[in-house]
C-alpha cells in the first residue's frame, strides 16, 4: 500500500512538473515580446515612439473584446483532450508562428507605410494567439485540486518554470542577439535584424515543444463545464458580482506595470547608460537567483502568517530592493551592488507573482460562492487582460519618456537627458507603482481570514454534492 501511495505521489508531482514546463515556452514568447519588442522597433526598424503610443491602446481595446470571449470559449470547450489542453496546443502553435513573423521583416523597406501595417497586424495577432494559450493554461490551476496548500504548490511549480522561461530570455537574449546577428566582437556589438529574427524563431520552436509536453503529461480532474454563450452583459455581471476580482485587477495591474517597466527599459539602460548591453545578462542572472529564492517565501511564511501578510511583505521587499538599486545604479554606478540589490527586489517579485496566481484561483471560488456559477476561464481571462493593461501602462511611460527626452534609435551615443530619463524609468518609477499597489491591496482586498474559510467550505460542500449526484 505504501509503495502504491508513493508511486501515486510521484505520478501526481510528475504531472505538476509537466504542467509547469508549459510555462517555460509561454514565457519565452511573453518575455521576448514585452522585454525586447520595443528595442527592436526603435533601434532596428527605426520606428518612432509615437507609433507604439498609438498602436498599444488600440490593441488593448481589441483585447478587452477578445480576451473575455476567449475565456468563455474555453469555459464551454469539451473535447477528447479535455477543456484546457486543446487550446494550449492550438494557441501555443499559432503564437509561435506569429512571434517569429513579428521579429522578422519580410523585406519591406524601412519607413514604408506597409511596414507599419505589417507590425500592427502582427502585434495584435500576437496578443490574440497568446490569449488562446495563456487563459487555458493558468485556468487549469483550480481544476487540479481544491486544497489551498496544494494550489500553492502547483502555482509555485508553475511560477518556477515561468521564471525559467523569463530567465532564459533575460539572461541569454543580449548574447543571443549579438551571436546570431552581425556583430560578435566587443567593438562591433550592436543589435541587428538578423539576430532578432533568428532568436525569435528558436524561441518559437521551443514554445511548441514545451506546449506538447505540457498537454501530454497533465490531466484535468476537477473540471466544471459552462455551456453559457458569451455576452458582454454576462461578462459585466461576472465583474459586478465579484468585487474582489476588480480589486485584484487594479492592484495587480499597477504592481505588474512597475516590474514590466524595468524589464522593458533594462536593455536601454545597459546599452545606452552603462554602455554594454551584455551587462543586462549578469543583472538578469542575479535576478534569477532572487526569483528562485522568492519561491520559498510562501512555503516558509505560510506556517505562521496569512497570505495577506505574506503578500504585503513581498511588496515591501520589492520597494526596499528598488531603493537600493537607485543608489547603487544611476547614482554610484556600482554594478555588483546593483546586482545584489536586484536579488532583494526579485525575491519580492517572484513571491508576488505566485501569490497573485493563488489569489486568482481563490477569486474563482469566491465568484462561485457569490453567484453559484463557476467561471474559471472567464475569470482567468482577466489575468491576461490585466497583464496587457500593465504592459500598456509600461508602454505609455516608456515611449513617452523616450519621445520627450529626444531618444534616437539610430544614434551611437544618447544625450544626457535621454540617459537620465531611461534611468528614472528603470529604477525610480517602478517602486512608486508598487507602493500604490500596496496601498490598494491593503485597503480593498478582503478575501482572507473568515471570509476565505467560508468560501472554501462552500465550494468543497458543493463539489461533494455534485459528486454524489453524479
């Protein structure tokens, strides 16, 4: 009996690892898009900052329509492979194709109106195909188990692999762009169209491979199918009835925007301020160490502290880490101290993201508690939308700063105004956004303590009744 139990446990955690592997591919695409697309457009395709300031809000308007529709489609899907895995496969495959095309100029002359049309189309298509895979992937978390502690474990595993995907992008991309491009010596180091294209194709292939592994290994268990057709009225009812979802979207969007800003502006900082883009790789390596350590924050602290307290602690760590980076980076230009300070911020960021995933699973339960209906994918579609909105905030700040400071993508050396602006966007604005997020969370998020216990009891009892009736 003990042997069978141990085998069952190994099999279970093997599925969780298989599930987590899917996040690696998703984050390769996600990290390349959010972290390096802006640099590709401004420095390789030589597009003005105003272009993305116009394109991004338009894309978000479409996402506001597309994402919840996709969530509803997933909620009502019932195929041989299940509810979520078919869409992970379809979405990842399409997203891989779009990713490769987005970072590859098919030969359209720079400055041509058709190049702008091409980029705009691929930009929006990336968001749509990413949604196809991202929503069902993260929606699977509640379907594995109703146990809050086990959800913590699953979310931690998934975020661990998500961090690996992000780590691959942030650590290796600066070198990959140089080695796969036209310049490999220190004197010739510059980013080229060829480097971006080849690296995007490699990431696209890996995205498909990891999606296949994920879909092959995982099993969907606690699945509730929803046959309701999509309507904006129903979507608004979901949002209206789930006040904690609205609160979550607000504070998560603000904090995530701060993190995305550092990720997106980082390559500008190390190339244009510090003078060596490869320094970003070392910066990211220290960040990966912090992200790994951050995964232990919840398991260690949950023995004595509530999830609310843990989340607040994580945000404080982020703010403290950024305060240290401001001093060590832009002021003192001490790279080693900057890297060490980044570890502190990354510990908080990694734990913040794990907490957010678990919170959203709890919010699904809360919605069922309030309405009697379980809307997993519709609720998780808001996660993807809030991430895109966070990126929109990042884009507005980034390209407004570049435009106002006179940044020139074709120039070898930037002006002092541009360098200062880049430094402020990388290290000063992000902790301000995280502080605002901390205040919103502390005042408005109520899903903890007695209310959380009521919700879990309600969902467990309801599921037990459904199993009896079946």
